[in-house]
């Protein structure tokens, strides 16, 4: 049998090896190539919106308007007032690998939001797309259409300076992709998130997003310096709660600059959805950056709570690779430890500078609980119904009769003229249920007035053996004595750890732990740092380590599980976070058991001493789990509750 015969047999599946077929290499059609590229970048309408908005930003636009119908399936458009394109540039813009964003042809030196030329051809390959553009100063605009990858010639068109891109019937050329799209509302939400992220990084640009019925986003260009304009934009995108409780961040180290705002620990959420991170103006979702934020807040929040942050990292282009993900949502840093350390250090410094401050949302939530209907009502049925604070001028029938007894003088009570009945002069008192304690040994009036000048005021009473009531010059403060003292004890323990170091406990018999060779390499490379934390280990052959000492604070510890967790953390973050978190968790547990327990009665001196310690201790506004330690109510807010304002 000749060689040609053998090829024929292999091709038809006939030969010695049954079923083996020889497949001939061939070049794919351009249309299919574009559809494959679209699958990598344009997985949903929001991705198309993101690509087009980024192009508009790179074109120098100052206003960008986005319209979506049926979640972007039926129609979406992006209109900008940027530099526009000529007819020749329009034809190049819809060709693969054509771009104006790599002037030096250097894939490392990327100074824009994108460089690829496949955004427009990829979108055009799966939709019916029209691109109209006109450079400022040009007398006429041009327009061209792309349908399923087929490009039609450019024609003159009436067009304002800038660019308009309209996309109809997205994914009509790849109908299988349509089956994986969510509801129109969900797709709009994804687009809204993408636009908000870009808007945060570019406060000087105005953005709008509309659907068939309403204007979803309306962000005017922010004025002022960068910090001022950025906070205005963050307030518009994230809400006034964030801007009212944001701490500014500004730090620089070895050419890497960090700026932005972080929220107080008591302003937190159940997920990390409100953590916005940017690298050179590009929104990213990076595990290293999110891990750095988690590390900065690990002293203040439980593991299932997440802070609100908006951080901007700016560094030379050669220090970051933005091409590790087709959609450029992930990055890789040359000096990952430097970036992570800068974020952790700057955030911790800002949180320490905030002192005992708690977020304003704590007081707002407390005042909201006083609103009728906020909780389960226990009032008699005849008092329910149309009653509201706004209608307080007309009380429900029977209200005045029901409460008249409370306004009458107490039987047999006849205060002597000039008698001092102020709380400071009242004797120690405890109700039958132990609810109130007015603190024996109350200070003089002059001394109490002096204490009221302190941020947390002068202690007036203790309720239910748990809450300390203090009076300030402008309102009242309610302190959870257990949560507050837990933070005080915890901070003292951390200070002792820093001064005396981590005590070690030598194992009676050194333990040999078998691990993957790569895990052993990661652990032994950081052996000196781990030794500072009380963990002494050495290499024990190619696939094992021997552990001789462990931190004494950990007590009886699963050494094998600890090392495996450490190896995984080092692989992901490059830091021994797991061990530090275990130490701090132990410290937090000990602080909880060593603090003033709920139910313990405190006298006036003890209550005031607790308040003064809180004022002098960093982070005392929240306990180790992120819950507030005190609530401050301004006098004006209290007066509103009673209709005085």
C-alpha cells in the first residue's frame, strides 16, 4: 500500500487503527474568528457597554450617554463628545487589531483603558452595529454599518462632533448566547455597575444611563480638585452614607501612589460588592487588592462583614501587567508585596487616626428604631391605625384620656420649695428588676459640667447592668459596656504582643509535616518572618518540613492544618495572613472573656473611667466584630422625636 493510500484510509477511518481520522488544518473565516473574539470579551450587553464607554473615555469625551432597551438585547447606544474619527479611521476601527492606543507598539506601556482593535469588530460580528463619527472642526460626519461581521462602505451622515455607536439585535448571529442572558432588569444592573465603576475613576466626565422608562444614572461632571471631585462622585454613586463616614487615603511608596476613601468599620455590608478598586484609572477585581483590604480591617470586622472602600492605585505602566485577562478586569503586579503593604499600612493608619469615631449610620439606625411601625407594635389595638409623627397635631380618639394619669402629680408627693431634684442629687436607686443604676458617689455639678466637654461626656446612669448613659453638651451617648471594654482589652493585648514579642511554645516532639514541594518552598522561603510570629520550621527533605516551635497563644493547635492553610495563603497573597489572623482571633476571644461582662454594676467613677479610656484608645468605636460600642444622639435629633423641631 502506498503512502497516498495510507492517507486515504486514515482520512476515511479505514485502516489498521479503526476510528483514527486525519483532520486537515485550515484557516477559519474572519467572521468566525470575530465571533470567537466576541465570546471572550462580549459575554453580555454590559460588557459591550463597558468596552464602548472605555473607548469614549480614551477619546477625551466630557459627556457620555448610554441608552439600553430590553436589557441591551434589542438596542444599546453610546454617544460621546470626544475626538471623533474620519471616514478612513472609521473603516480601520472595525478591522481586527487596528488601534490608536499603542503609539510605540509596546504591549507593556499601556496608558489607556484599552488597546485592542477587536472591541468594535467583535461587537459587529454578533450584532447589527452602526458607527457614526465626526471630528471637532470637521464640516461633515461619516457613518458605516456592520451586520454579522460584514462591513458596509462608509457614507456621509449628519452627526454632532464626537461618536455615536448603535448596536441592535445583540447576539443575533450567535443565538446560543441569548439563552444564557438574564432578565432585562439584571442586565441593566450589570451595565449600571460597569458605568458607575468607570465614573468613579473619572469624576471630570458626565455620565447618563437610560432604559425605556427612566434615567437610571445621571452624573454631572464634578468640579474642584481631585480629592473633592472624587468624593462628590463617590457620594453620587455610593450614597451619602459613604461620603459622610469616609476617611481620606493618600500614601506613596517607591513610585506607587495610593489614594481614595475608606469607610469607618461600623459602616459595613454582608458582601464585598461595595469595594471598588482601580489601577491606573482602570476598574479591576483583583484578589490581592481585596485581600489587602481584608487584612487592613481584620482587627475591626468579623469575617462575614465587609467595609465600603474606593481605592485608586497609580504606578508606572511597566510595574503592572493589564493583559492577564481578556476583559482587563484582573492585573498582575511586578511587586505585589509592595502594593499590598502600601494598602494595608495606609488603611490601618487612617483607621487609627479616626480614634473612637463611629459612623453616623449608627445614630441614624437608632433614631429609625423610634419611628412608629419600625418594629413589632405592642400598643393596644385602639392606638394603632392612622397615627404618625407627621399627623401628631391630631391625636387618635382616646389617646389623651389613656395617658392623662401619667401627667397627674404622684399621690402624696410635695416637693419642698427650692429642693434639688436633679439627677446629680438623687440617691443611689435600683428598681425592683435591677434596671437602673444612677451610680453612687456622683460628682459635683461643676465637675460633671467639665466632664460633659469630653467627646463621650459625663456618665449619668447604667441601665440593665449593660448600658452606660452619658450626657454631652450637645446630646447623649449610650455605651455598650461589654463591647467597649472588649475593644480596650484587645488593644492592650496587641500592644503587649508588639512590645514583648510572640511567646513560643516548644513541641516536646518536633512534628514532621508532609506537603507538596511547592508548598514547602513557599513556607521555607518565609521562615524568618514566620519565626517572628512564633512559628519555627525548617525544611525536612524535598516534600516535608519539621516544626519545632509554635505560638504559645494558639494552645493546642493542629499544626498540619495550620501549615496547609499558611501555604495556601502564601500562594494567594504572598503574606502570612492566616497565622496573624489566628493570633488575633485568640486575642479577641481572650479579650471577650476578660472584659467587663454585661450585667455587672458599675459606679460613677468606673463608668467615667470607661468613657475616658475609650476616648484615648484607637478603634474603640467598634468591638472586635465590627459592632458599634456606642451610639451618640444629638439633642436636635431627640427634639425632633418629640416634635420640638
